[in-house]
C-alpha cells in the first residue's frame, strides 16, 4: 500500500469512532459509502465520480435559473445539496434494486459502476424515445415552409435568353439537372400535398408548374450538358424513369472495362491469368456467368501486344459480345453460320466451343473487313471455318434453305448501345435511320430463319442480337419474325439481364418476348445489348394473308417505295429527295399508329407498275409512279407534305421545259456530224437508267 493510500486510510474514521456523532449527516453518509466500497474490494482511488444523466442536468439547470442564484451560492446551500442527493438516492435505489434482481437471476453480482452505467443507458434510451415521439408529432401536426423555400423553380425567359447568348455555365446546368430530377422523382406526391393544402384553404407560396415544363427544361439542360439530340433524349426518357435515364446517360460517358476472352483451344484461363500477372497485368475473372472471361484493371504493358496475344491465347473482346455465343450454345459437329462475322471475335468463340469440329461459315458483306477475320482465325488456331463475302439476305440462295443447324445473327444496327465507344451517336441518329436499320434487320432475320433446318436433331436455333437499345430494332423485329415464320422465342440461358418489352408506348408484342434479354451500361456495366433466341418449329412459311400481317407489312412496303425513289430519282435535286423522305416518314408514322390499320397500302401491282415505268420511261416518270404509291399509302398526310409534293411537281415541270428548250440545239449538233457521239451518250444514259430499274424489279418480285 502506498503512502497516499495509508494516509487516506488513516483519515477515514471507523464505524466505532465517536467522532461520527459530531460530524454532519452528509459527512457520515460519505464515510459510510467509502467504507462500503472498500469492503467490496475497491480502493479509494477507484471511487468513480458521480455521473449525472442528461435529464438531471436539465432539471438542475432549470432549478438554478428559477432560483436566480449563482453557482457558488447554490453549491453552498446545504438544503439544495441534500435535496439533490435525496432525489438521486431515490432514483438510484429503484434502479439498483432492479439491477440487483437481474444480477441475482444471472448469478453474478454487479459493481456500483456497472449499476450506474445501466441507469444511464436506461435514461438515455427513454430520452431518445421521447425525442422521436416529439419529432413524429411535429412532422404530422405542424406545417413548415422549409420545403417550399428549397423548391426548385424554372428559369425565366430572360435567364434562358441570357444563357443562350453567352457560354453555358456547366456547373449551374449540372446543379439544375439534379434539382429537376429530384423534383420529378417525387412530383406526384408533392402535387397531391399541394392539392390537400388547397382543399384546406391554405395558400401555397411556390406552386408546382405542369410536369411537361420541367421535362422540357430537363431535355434542354441534358442536350447542353451531354450533347444529345432531341430524338435520343426522348428515347431514354420514354424507356426509363427520369432518375434511371440520367444514370444511363452518365454511364455512357464512361468507358467499359477492358475484357479478355481465353482461347480454350490453346490454354486455360488460370494459366493465362498467371502469365499475364507475371507481366504486370492486374486482372480478375469477369464474373460467375463466364468461364473464359477476364477483366483488366490496369497494366504496365499493352495487352494487345503481349507474346500471349500474338500466340493466340486470348482475344480482346467486349464482355457483351460473349452473350450471343453463350445463348447460341453450339454443339460439336454442327454446321453453323455467322452472318455478320467481322472482326471474328464471336466466330472464334464458336469454334472454341465446338473444339474445331463441324463447319462454320463466317460471312461478311464488307470485303475490306475479311482480312481481320482471316488474321484472327489464323492467330487463334481455328481450322473449321469457311470465310465468305455475300449479302446476308442472299445466303439462303447460296448455301441453300434448311441447310444448317444454327445461325448467329449479330445484325448491323444504329449502335445506340455503344455510345461510350462512338459518342457521335448522341447527335447523328434519327427516327428515319432507325426505320432503315429495322427494315434491313427484318430481312436478315427472315433469311437466317430460312437457313436453319427445323428437323435438325441438335439444332434448329437462331440467335438474334444487336448493340442497340431501340425497341424498333429489337422486339419489333422479333415480333415481325414471329408473324412471318413458324418460330418461337425460347430462354436464352443467360441468368442475368432484364427481360424484353412486351408493352412499349403504342406497341404490343407477343408475351414470349419477355424471355429475351436486355443489358444496359448503368445496370450491368456492359454495352447496351439485346439477345433473343428463336427455335424453328417447322420449315413451312406462314401465309401472308394472316391477321395482323397487313399492319406489319406497312413499314416494309413503305421502305420499298422509298428505295424506288432513291434509286430511280438519282438526278432529282436534294430538296426533292428530302420531300420524298418526308412523305415516306409520314407514311410510316400513319402505318404504325393504331388508326392506320385500315389505311390502304400499295400492293405488288402498284410497285411493279412503278418498276415498269422506270424501265420504259425517263426517271421522272418512274419517280412519279413511286411517289404515287407513297401517296396511296399515306392518304392522310399533313399540309407541309402536300406542299412539298407540289414543289416537287413544279420542279419537274421546270426541268421538262428546260429539256424541251435544249432539244433544237441537240438536233443541230446531230446535223453538224457529231450524231455518233450523241447517240452513244444517249445509249449510256439509257443503260444507267435500266440497271437500277432491273435491280428494283427483282427486289420487288422477291417481296
């Protein structure tokens, strides 16, 4: 025992000492408490300070304020200290009794410090409960103007004009986008709250404007900040909710991770990963859904120039390109067609899954891209592939119908899912271009279905995929194939991704399209992609006169008429072609609307008449016949389209008058001895007109 402790022991009188009679009651209580603590095994230095709960502090402060006494006077008052000690002793005694009972039940005695800690915990929990109840009472019964003060307001006309004149303030626009999104996310609830307040007779200081005004302002800000055109913004905001559309747009600003696909013909993923890690590449497996994929985080060497890459151990390939091949699930010994094979990533993946057995036809219409296919096939060690260059629509005639087991069609598309790779897609895409892509995709998909043999023991499947998020290029194309051929949609075998649309705006698709899969940059961190797997049930083609086919064919017939205008009217001015395009677009809009079901469409006779007019008459007459077919298709057209057609007719009349005025000069030229050259030139012109007309007539006959 130290000297200090000994001194304290000497200063503490014992219970038998007569000095207790002369001491005050407070001193006696203190002495007894110290003696009890020492009996429990605690030293005098271990005596804890007397703690006070928040409630006690509040009461003491209130008492001090009420008494109006300074701290010194209050502390010196024996009566007040005695009262406080009595209150604390009463509350502490109750808690100590409860704690003592708990301790006796558990069989472990509690120290005084532990007892007081439990008392404090109980008081704190009680205070928190009371505060929560009070906050809930304030939130339900009291009206505040905090939300109204922080509510976002639309910029005035003067502010908009000032922004348009000067350079944009991107920080202000970004903040306004976030505020608009926050307001639109809870727009319905806020509107209902305003209506409730108005019903009670209360005045709303800053009432909400119509939702369309906030949406228009949001589109303007997004167009300025991210560089999208109105068509693309309408697509995103129509396909997703406002917060999710913003998330998708922001995800398109980031590049997707670099991914590798292991070539299982030459190595294994574990061995490849070990070799690349030794070269300074930081990588991981791409996920549980792929057994051959690797994602690269960083690398000290170019991953496209390592010895492993040159040896064909892996392929630099986007993760989304794995999905169509996984859905195709090729089997060994089958005959498979890749209709759009360049640059060969999916073809080499199919060959690896087939272990270089069977036969693969890698087709690519662009001959300049055949070199990349051949180089990758040779580097990856593929030996079962035939490379060819045909129009995919002609493959059933080249390879024969019902000649293969499976077909992979990664169709050419608008590229709206790979904006991170090609930012120009933000501003150069339009609805007209989407229609053109969809028209080509429908033709390619029908050709792919015709290539497949429904009686194949292991196959009979077609996988259709695009790197686009447009419904016109995805679900609408597949829905068209379901009406034209005896096929059905089957599960893709992909465990992740979002199901395809069965309802979108005015479109209503087959319920089985829910088995298709969509992938988005903001959801799966992949390029925007669409995958659909079709099973061919029979080799028979459905009758063209079935219900619903008239409406389905309107877009195709309209596009055929537009092709006729473009080929046969090569000498017409640019504004004439634009006028024809406006007519075609308007006809397609009418055909796609619900009211367009009863609109008459140009039949094959009308289109054949247009082609015949192009064969035996000048180009103006053929174009007029084609435009006549378009007029028949789009009966109810707006005024601006009619005015455009009138301008076209007037321009043709002026050109015809100019040609007639030049006719005497041509006669004099023939009389002067240069008739031979003139006749040769005339024959060449006739041949130039006849060649596209013959092509068009063949296409119309195929339709």
